[in-house]
């Protein structure tokens, strides 16, 4: 069992720049897990890019099914109490709300005036364990490896409880810039996926962000899709609103695991995790 200093620090994630001595082992473990999962991601990507290459497929199946030392080190990643996002070191609990498991982590960057790229937040994508098992066994149980495409698309569209947790790393975030960024990123997805004018829906969501809210570095925002496509937003554990809209839920998830995600590596991590759950 890996010992972490802040295994469940939900509201105050540790500042990655001030690692305690005790987190050295966590950092070392995170590094080896990241290195191992990087190799696994590479393997999975190679497999997905070469769906008919039997060597790659066999190699991937071998790693998936055998407890070789390589795979054994990955098993730490199966259930540590928390996982660190590789570029920021921000920690995410492996399990959220008792039943949502972490599928992958990533980083949202934003280019400012085309001059510099700032790191805005680290994120973790979670899905309900039971819902996930149901989807995977009903839909994919009987398919061969190469037929299992579009795993993340199904995840976005099915009525599966999910959470995307955002942990703010940028220290000068204003509500106004959140609203603007949101209108740009989510607005373009609403347009793409909904087709028609969705200004009212966008406005319903952004009007939840009251000017008096503060989102300093370390704030934790959960965007959760609850049963029946209800999008529930919490900031540091406090609910700020909920909106029932399949299109809005789908558009938010599209930012992280859609066709043009914020962090491609995070999406690959999610898909790899889904594949590994299918192998169990
Ligand atoms: O300081 O002007 C600036 C740059 C601000 C960039 C803000 C990007 C906001 C991204 C959305 C954050 C959602 C929590
Ligand atoms: O990164 O472009 C983006 C959009 C992310 C969604 C941000 C939702 C923020 C909701 C909370 C606002 C806090 C006042």
C-alpha cells in the first residue's frame, strides 16, 4: 500500500510546489506508475492505430492478462488512494463519492493572446463503477478487441453517472474569464452537437457563476452528470446549481473525452482504463 500524506484531501489539494518530505515516496511511486502507464498508453495507442497488427494485439493481451513485473507495477495504479496528474503533481482520489472511479487525469491549458500558454486546472475523469460494468458487459462483453471502438463516445452518450473534477492551478482566475472561456469552449460544443441556437442553455449554465464566487488556486469544482442527464456543479463541495440537459452534459464531457479534447493524453488514459476493465 502506498502511503500518501494527503490521501483524501478533497477541498485543499496540496500545493505541488510544496511537496512534503513524506510525499517523496508518493512522488516516486507516481513517477513509476506514470512511466508504466505511459508505456501502457503507448501500447494501447499502438494497438488502436494498428487494429489488425496481430503482434501488437498479442503483446497488449499478454500485458493485460499476465502478472509480469511490468504489469505488476501497473497494478499499483489500479487502486492507490490517489493518483497524481503528471504535469502538475495535483492529486486526485481514486474513488469519489464511494462509487465513482478515476479513469484518467489531464491538464487544461489556455493560450492567452496567442503569446503564452497558461496551466488553468488539472482534471480527473470519473465514472460510476456499477454503471460502467453494466455498459461494458452489455455492450462489449461479446465483441473482439478490434470491434471495441468508440468506448469514450459510448461513455459520453450513455446514462452513466460521471464526474469531471477540476482543481484550479492558475492563481488569477476571475469569474469573468471563466464565463468567457466557458462560452467559447462549451458554446462551440453545443453548436457542434446541438446544431441550433443554444444561447439560452449556455446562459442558464453561466448564470450559476455569481460574481461574488472566488475560485483561488486549489479550488475544487466538480461537474457531475447524475442519473437522467442532470448536470450538477459543486465548488469546494457546495452545490451551486443543477440543470437537466443531455446536450449540456454531453458537451461538457466532450471537452475532456470528445473528438478534440483539451488533453489528448488524458483521453487515451481513459480509454486504456476502459480497455483494462474489459479484460477483467
Ligand atoms: O488572466 O486573463 C487571464 C487569462 C485567463 C484565462 C482563463 C481561462 C479560464 C478557463 C476556464 C476555467 C474553468 C474553471
Ligand atoms: O475549461 O473551458 C473550460 C470549461 C470548463 C467548465 C468550467 C465550469 C466552471 C463552473 C464553475 C464556475 C465557478 C464560478
